[in-house]
C-alpha cells in the first residue's frame, strides 16, 4: 500500500510538472524583475540588468498612468501607447495563462477563429476563462467578456494571442517608482529552448521539493503507523508471556487488528490454555498419586498387620492348639485378600502402561453376556441373591476383548455381592438402537452413597464402610478404562430407573459389517 501511494504521488508530481512547464505561459523571473523596478528611480532603470532576466533578445516597457511607454531597454519600443483593451488582454505576472487558437471553416466556407484565454493562479485555481470567436476580419462573433466591443484591432488580436502564436512570451506586472507613482511593466521574453528549459527546471525544482516534503511526511506517518500497529500487540504479548513465566497459566489475549497478529494471539491463547490444562492435570495426577500411595499403604497395611500379629503369636507359642488353627485360617484369609489387592493394583497399573493392548474380535455381546451370567449363576444361589436378565435373542455384534471385558462384569457384580444383603436382585438389560448398544447393570440394593456418586469411577473411591468389606476402590476405575479401551463409555445413572437403587449404563458401538 505504501509503494502504491508513493507511485501515485510520483505520477501526480510528474503530470503537474508537465502542466506547469508546458501549459503555463509566463515570463521567467518576471516576479524578480518587477521587484527590481519597484521603488527605483526612473534614472536608474538603465542600471537594471534586464537581459540577465529575460535573455539577450528580451525587453521591457514601463508605462505611466496613461498607458504610455516612458521607458524601454530597446529604443525602438519606446514611445508606444497602449489602450485599456490592449492591456486587458495581457495576463499579470502573478497569474498563469493558457492561450489556444483554433481555426475552423463554417458551412459557407468562411474561416473563423476560436481564441481561448484561461487565467490560473499559481495554485491552479481558475481566475477566468475568456473565449472569443472572430472571423477573418477580426469581427467579434461571440465573446464572454467585453460585450460592447464589436471588433478586435490587429494589435489587440496580437496581444491576445501572443503567448500562443508569437515568438515571445508577454506578461504584465505593476510596481511603484521612487516617487510613489503607479507604473505598469510589460516584459517580453523570447521563446527558446533555454527559456523553456528554465520553466521546466523551475517547475520540477518546486515540485520535487513538494514531493520530498510529502514523501518525508508519508515516511513519518507510515513508520508511526507501523510502530503503533506492531508495538501495541507485542507489548500485550510480552506482558502475557511474563504472566505465563510467573506461573499464571491460562492468561489470554484479546486483540483486534492485523490478521497476522490476530493469528499469533490466537495461537498464544491456545498454548496458554493447553499449559493451564496440563498444569491442572499434573496437579490432579500428583494429588491422585499421593492419594494412591496413601490408599495402597492403608490397604496393604491392614492385612499385613493382621498376618504379622497372628504369626508372631504362633511363633511365641502363646496360643493354644485350637487358637493356633484359627490364627492360621485368618492368616490364610488375609493372604488371599492381600493377593487380590496386589492383583487389582497390578491390573490397574497395567491398563495405563503404553504396552497394554486390546485383542478385539467380532463377538455377539448378547451371547457373551448370557454365557457369563450362566457361569456366575451358582454365586447367586450360594449367596441367596436373585438374577433378572433381559437379553435379545438376535445377535448384536461388537468388537470385544472377551478377557478384559469380562473384568467389567466381574467388578460391578463383585461390588453388588460385597455391599448388599442376601435377597437382593441384580438386573441386566441389553438394547440396540441406531448402532449403539446399551448394557444396563443394576440392582435394588443399598445404593451408592451420595458423597461419592460424582467420583465413583476415580481410583480408590469407596464408601465409608467399604474397606471393611475388602474393597480397594479400583474396581470401577478399571471397568471404566476397559470400557473406554473398547471405544465405549460407562456412567452411573442418577436417579436410576424405577425399581433400581444403583444403575450402571455401558454404551458400545455395534459393528454393522457382520
């Protein structure tokens, strides 16, 4: 944009220079010449170097108040008298005139001339635009001024068209002599290459000065605009980066302006948000890690303490044979609990390991579920629990890792057995709609305490009395990881459907290719 502005400015300067040098007809240095005559004594007129200003063939005429020539540096031009009309056809030195003469033939074969005399100020403002149409005898057929004049004299016509057709350029000036008398100065400058070159040179020097002045102003404004446009977003970005360095993750910038800086700020905001989420996730993981260590220590410490106490009592021989057998049974029982806890810890950590893999096969989830509960039916009878299953007869194919997904059912069913009294019922429902498979695992038991419903799938989350029942709090967390590994999701629906106190809903994607 800056280059285009400069190019247009250069074109304007070029054409204005051509306009000034080629169209404006005025005597070079007449202003300076008029200033030299101003205030001078008539006896000193010969001392003024007219030829230096107008050239060797240039000359001046000084007219008194009666339009009579009282001085000329050329003797043959002294003594002339001008009429008011004749002086009116000569442009002042501080104005610029453009005179054109065009000849054309009328329908009857006569020749008419159109003379146009346009007068401009130095700034290009139009002072007047006079038009004369005359015939071959200089009779005025049409005129925009001097309406009372019917004909031009040859001398009037010569003075009117002199700048267009003569070898001289004529301009008029006014000054006062040493006695304060008003005088008129007529300056005749020969048209030559030198005079034309002087006009062109003067025009270009003036316009080049204007060009570089405007150019310097444009450079300043452009630099100021660039500086403000760049400095403002950079300052904001620098402050925001300082906030990030100080640990204020999530700092965001609001900026409207140049597209490049908008994109930069948007990328910074994205980076800042990502850093904030990473920081929050790190804090959460650190908190979970500390909680996990504390929970693992607690879960392992309880059975180990019991085993240690019973073993020490047996080793010290302070128990009877009957108590010794009971102690050994308790040691065996706590060892099994300890083994189960270690297995769950191992399974949980293995699911997060990068090398953990799922081995999927196209399986009928309905047949898989029927088979699972058929194998688990003895557990329901043995513990006096009821089982209610509603599974469609048609096949619903999903991508399934049977070994891992069985653990989802195991963990949910294990919680049901562990936390409910005999006589309660476990429900299983499977539905399929729009390619989505819904598995509902619910019961009508005690339900899940309100304080842990939102975090039930987090590691080591258990109810107040759960640990006394041997729960580690990892079962549902493992179930969620396995479900998500199958591309599905699991949630605790609350409130549950009518007739349920606890309701888990698993959603998988059906495979339509089989």
